């Protein structure tokens, strides 16, 4: 068994234990990105909610990815409660119709959707930010669970956990394989995850800084220029925080949260999105880096260059290999 062979590579039928998580903020994780990650040896998830306005657009995207790769890929179904049940039903139907190879769920308990998910008969990974949710997902029958720390971009959870703490904790709590994410971008991260007992490194922000990612070049520029301590943890007052690159909009949101709490910020988000849709998230595609919300992780501070996905994956694997060799050489010094 090779060092990079894990129960997760086996589950998805992939070469390397590298997962690109589903991402939606406008359009982020589309067919091009997921196919590129699959072609490079990992697995990428297209995020279904990117097309929540029209499920037929998701269907077009599935057709597109089938043309771009014959390697495994998946669809992320982010179970946001404000989305209508009928839309989720339509997504599960498409996954079945097009024999999508894998499904990822996230954001809420998958319990209400269990029958549909299990009925697909394909590998299922569920993502959580809390230990108790991970344990529950494993009990419900998820084939694998991802746990993320609050370093991550997107919705990192209200407990503000550290990846290095919740990763090994969940590994010890469940029998199913665990992917660990939040703050990783390279081969050192991959080795760290394997050392923690994880069976795949899970990343989002690193893949936003790729040539295949559809986000606006100005956002990619911002990503490679940002420092690690230039993100804000916004919307904590409403119980579902978002980590986003610090700009005048995140600062304004924090100010309103401090002065007016959840009601004030909910009103602000509904009324003012800086002229942008989805509460400012469409800035990921329009490039309005000051007025929009850019939900990128703090690991942006370690990413210095936009690269093709193939190169990103090759470098992660090569660096992991190098680190492992260096570490195992040290063993002999001690002996
Ligand atoms: C721009 C962006 C949008 C995201 N949107 C979603 C989403 O809609 N659903 C979801 O489950 N995770 C979402 N995530 C989280 C990622 O799938 C992944 O958990 C996270 O990026 C991992 O941490 P990292 O950013 O430090 O690599 C998003 C992340 C980013 C960067």
C-alpha cells in the first residue's frame, strides 16, 4: 500500500487523497475546476447551489463535466434551510440520471434527505464543523466525513474551532474515514492531515487561486496578495458566520453587528449588498473586491501565485513526498 493510498482514495477511486470542496459564492466550483482536479488525480465537487435559480443549469454543467473528464468528480449539495425541498429533490434526480460518481453534503444535518442520498448508491461524504455533527453523520451512514476548522473560507462554524484540534478528535470518534480541511494549501498540509489520522486533505481557497477557477481575476489577485491575518469573521451574531477577506464591507458588517446585533445586520444584508447580488457574494465574479464579500480562508496568506490545477496538485504531492523523506531520514539520526 502506497503512502497516499487511504480509505478515501479507495472510496472515490482516485490517485491522491486530495479533495476540492464544493464552493458557491456566485460561480466558483464549476465543471472546469472539478474536472481539472479529477484529471490531476484528486476529486473535485461542483456546488449545486450555484444554480439554485435554475436546476437546468446544473444539468448543463453535469453534461459539460462529462465532456471534460472521465475521472471521478462529485456534486456538493449544501443543505441550506432556506432552499425549497423541491429544488433538492430535482438535484438528487439529476445526480441519479447522470450517474454522478460521488456526492458531498454540507451545512445542515443530512437526516431529512437520508433516503434520497442513500438511494443514490454512490460514495457519500458529509462535511461538518463540529464533532457531534461528524459523529451523527457517521451514525447516519455517511461513507466518509470531512471536518473543517474555522481557518476555512466560506461558513466555518460558530464554535470557531482549530483544524488541528477537531481533526484528530473526529478521527478518534468515528470508524469511517475522515477528510480534514481549513487552512491547507500544500504538501506540508497533506502530510499533516495524514499524521493527524485524516485520510484526505480537503481544500477550497487554494483551488480558487487556479487558472481553471471561474472567479474574477481581481479576486484572484486579492487572494495572492492578502496576508494571513487579513480576514474577518462576520455574521457571528446570526449564528452562521462567514470568513471573508477584510474590506470596507466586512468592516461595516462588523460595526453593525457590534452596535445593532443580529436584527440590524440581517436588515443591512437584506437591503444593502453594495449593488451586488447574494448579499455581496457575486463580487467573486464581478471583481468588486471592496464592496463585495469574498469568503476566502486565512490560508490565502500562504498562497502567492495563481497556477493551473495540474501544477497545484503535482506540487502538493511532490512536496509531501519530500517532507516524508526528510522526516523518515531523521529517524535514523536518533537511532
Ligand atoms: C469561495 C468559497 C465558497 C464556499 N462555498 C461553500 C458552499 O457553498 N458550500 C460548502 O459546503 N462549502 C463552501 N466552502 C467551503 C469549502 O468547501 C471548504 O470547506 C473550505 O474552503 C476549506 O478551507 P480552506 O478554504 O482553508 O481551504 C466555500 C469556500 C470558499 C473559499
